[in-house]
C-alpha cells in the first residue's frame, strides 16, 4: 500500500518505498521492451531465412516436375534457352569449382602468411595501421574488382599466355582471391591473437624460434579459428557473383581449365534475372534450381566449419 507523509508546509509527498516501486516498474518495462526488440530482430533473421528457403524449394519443385533430377545432375550440357534444351548443372558447377579453387590458392596461403606476420612478428604500430587497411580491402565493391580483372589483369596475363582469351576463369579467380584475403587474414589473426601468451613463452623457453613457435604452437592452438576463416573464404568464393559475371565470360562450358571462359551458378542467375524470360517459364525456374544447389553447397561448407570448430576448439 502506498503511504504518504506530510512535510513542514502541509504538502503530502510519496514515501520512499512507493517511489522505489515506481522506479522498479519503469525499469522492468524498459527491460521488457528491449527484450521484445531483440526478439524481433532475431525473428526477422529466422523469418527471412525461412522465406528464402521456401521460395527456392517451392520454385525448384515446379522445375523438377518437368525436368528429371538425373538430367539435372548428370547432363553435360547447360542450354536452357535453346530449342534443344539441356539442364546439366554440372556445367555451372565446374565453373564455380574452378574459379573457387583458383581464388583459394591465392587467398589461403597469402591470408595465412599475413595473419602469422600480424600476430607474431609485426610491431604494435604496424599491426594497428596494417589491419584496418587490410580490412578496408574487403570493402571494395566487387564490380570494381571485376573490371580491374577485365581491363588490367587479363591483358597482363595475355603477355605471359598469348592464347589466353579475353574472358577467362583464371583472371577472375585471381582477383577473387585478392578480395578474399582480408577475410582469411583478419579472422586467422584474431584466432592466433587469442592464444595465451603462456604457450608462446613455454615454447621460447624450450629454445624454439618465433617462426617455429608460430607454426608449431600458435597455429595448432588456433586451429578451430583458422579453419573457420578458411571455410568462410570458401563460402565467399562459391557465392561471388559480379567478378565472375564481368571477367569470366558467362559462357556455359564444362571445363576445369581456368584458362578458358566459363559460367558459374551465380553469374548464370544474374544473366537470367536480367533477361527477358517470362516469369514461371521453365527457363526462368532454372535460376531457383541453381540457387537451391548453391545454397546446399554453401550449407555443406558451413556445417563442415561448425564441425571443425566444435572438434578442434581449445578453451583457455
């Protein structure tokens, strides 16, 4: 029950317990409002993911009612817009895998070396300056990387390989690797920096050099974080669109030779989405089947990353 007291001027005021109760009630309402806002943010994320999956699956089911799954998986041609239509996703997967492998051959070694240097060798001032610039490299629009590959890197490569066509998976993959370096380097460096200094000091006490300590002590201790960085790099390479759409040629070609032009799943989706195919046609529905394939591929890499984090994670 609220109580009141009479001050020296005869004015009734609320007692201290009642004012404290009102303050507690206001704070409780604010906390509930914050909880509701956080729940809404989480719900929007889950709802958006579920809606994307629903659209991809429902449209893909309409596609597979007309095209057998075996043809989709094992046909060696991809000509959905031709009179003699073929729907072999392997053609697009070959371009995706080839460009991703080229990109990862650039991003993983260079990203790991940069992470080792920043974590174990770079002075504090150098690290504080270099890391923001490195992360800034990841913020460059991918369309800029694409045109850089087309107008600069491809002519340079043609000086070395004169038979290299103007559109090819090699230049696109190399530039894509440069784009992925900040993701691999930054996350790997964070994982290495989280390793306790006591492990390094113990290694130094046993007579190991800084390089030996970095490779044989720090990297094994940060395996889970480094593996997560690699998996993120793989997912980023598989899902890249504009670099490949600009520099790789968007020509469906079943090849694992990076010196040839090719199309990837993402570049094909861009090509069809900007075309004149009518909504609901079999040609239009191919983008959903291709998108579902890409989503399953990315999901597999994410599950692999989760498994490796869980298996090799060290808690200090």
